[in-house]
C-alpha cells in the first residue's frame, strides 16, 4: 500500500494509475482525509433495452420533462 499527498499524486498521476491497475492500493491524503485509489475489478453491468421501462408513469415523465425544460442552460464554448 502506497500513501501520497494530493500534490504528489498529481505530479505522478500516470504512474500512480498504473500501480493501481497492477493491483496496488494507493492512499491519497488531502486535508488530513484519505482517498483510496484502486482498480474496480467487477464489470459494470449492461442493462438490456427497456430495463427501466415502467419505472415512471407517463405523468411523472411529463413533469420531469417540464422541470428540465425550465432549468437554466449552461453553454460551454
């Protein structure tokens, strides 16, 4: 297990990421708190098409769409 400060991790990000991908657990310290960097070995499940169908009613979908239409738009150049 390797412990680095956030500054050290930033300077060596590629090497630190390679170590994590090789199975080493990396601890990154920031403001006296610890973050853990390690490979996530389980595959992310792929949901079949229509998996979430029926989760929301047509009214709930319409309401969400109305609320989304009123949300401010952020345009990034």
